[in-house]
C-alpha cells in the first residue's frame, strides 16, 4: 500500500483501498464506486466512506490535497519525522500516515493488526521507532488510547516517548484526554473528515491554510487546500456538500472567544428530550469515562412523555456491572440532567463503522426492532 500511495501522489495510478468486509458489503461498495468506469480527472485516492448512514460513497482526493494536508501536519507538529502506523490503511487516518511518511521520505514502522490492537504489540512495534533520533509520531483512535491508558504498562511508557500522538476518528472522553496528558503523552486531538484528508483542525485550531466557520445552524464548514474534489460518480451529492470552496460537514460546533473550535456532535445525532437539545456524542463520551464502562453508544428513542428518551448501550469493563443509577450520577457530575440516560443496556459488543466509530444508526435500529418484537 505504501508503494501504491507513493506512486499515486507522484502522478501514477489512483488508489482505491477496499476495507475488509463480508462479501455483500464488498459487492455493494464496488457497485457504488464502479472501478470499471473512467476516473474523475485529478483524483489520486478514492477513499470509501459511509458516515453514520451506512451508504457507501467514494471521496475523491487529489495528490495536491493530500500533500498539502501532510505538509500542514508536519508544520504544526514541529517538522517531518518517522511515523508508526497503528491504523488500517483502508481508511483516511491510516492512509494519511502513509502520505506523511512519503512526504518525510522515511518509511513508517508498521504495527501488526492482524489479530487486533493491543498495548503490548504497540509497545513492541514502537521499539524500532523510538530508538531513532528523528521526531517520532503516531496516530490513534480513542479506543486504542483508552486501551493503552487502562493497561498502564509498557504501551503507556512507549506512547509517552512520542513527540506527538494524533487522536481522531471520534469524540474522546475529556477524562481520557486528561489522564493521557497526565501520563506525559503529547496528545493532539484532531478534527476532520475523509473529505478534508482527515484531521485539519488540531486541538481546536485550524492547520495552516485551513479556514473554519460555524453557521447560524451550528453546522461546521471547512475550506482550504486539503478539500476533496467531491464524490465518485455522485455529482448531486458533491454539489450538496461542496459549495463556493467550502465543505459543509454534518457536524455541529461552536467557536469560542479564542478562536478555538469545539465540536458538539453530528447534526443528525441531536436528541430532543423534554425540549432540551442533547448531543449524543457528548453522552457517549461522558458514559465511556465511567470507570466500569469500556465503550458506549447513546441513542434517542421515541417517548410519549419526553418526545425522545436517551438510551445508552454499554460494553462493561472486565469484571464490572455498571448500573443505570451509577451511570446517571456519573454523567450529571459534568453535564446537565437532561444528558443522563433514562435506560441502560449492557451488550457484549457495539456495532462499528470504519475507523472504529460506533455505528449509532445500526444500534438505534436494533433497539427499535427489539421494542417492536
């Protein structure tokens, strides 16, 4: 994949990375992206994405956009370095680690993820990289960081030796960020989308050349040299999302007096319960920070009294049995009462989208079907 990305960025054949998926999903993706048809002019990478709806689409990224993003990242972090790849290269975060490595002229160290991610294998992969004098970087999703922090062993020690650790893909619990930084990790929370070559806002501040605005509808809009051309074979979808040099995201946010962006959550992930707007991503983060919870997904279900009630599905931490009462009390320590879930369901696993994002749409469907049954 590194050789293919290097060639694509130098003007060679475009790359379409296909995520590992069951045959029906793979067929659906190929039907949507049609690699047998001519490619849109200028595309170097066609990156599959599905968002929260599950609808497959391909984001068209130019070499110039990818290189601009990689350069801006290195400028912000203090210069090129060597990267450890701990994410799948079939999604934008992993692909950008490869692109940054191409720009830096140094091949990445690769963690073997064939049997999944674990802190010990991360530490083992880090040994080769941490022995070097170059600047050292990696990128993780919140679940990986939580595993390392929870384990507290050699993985945490290794992570603290990196010059910067990008954290993106989904919202991270504030408590997790606090604990990681207290352990000496140079953590850089990022915000962006596949349509912006991944993260383009680092720790709330836009990268060089990037513009951010929040409209009256609270929707985040992004502009800059890292923007995609649009969507493969979807001109109508492209015209809806890209207008006048801006990409209109599906995320709500606000910009504070210091010019720092705060992401509230997806526009379509806002519950209205008792007349209060509640961003479900904030509930996810608060519940996940509960000491007996490993992961959480909040959904809004119809309710005759409240309009919508918040139900949270959780994966319990090993040996734990979180209760609704303890979870509600924990949430209300940092958030308004309306954010506290009214129902808790313990599950073995949560449905996941690409990039280790919780699939809220599928979780909602499952709970609604359970009610109907």
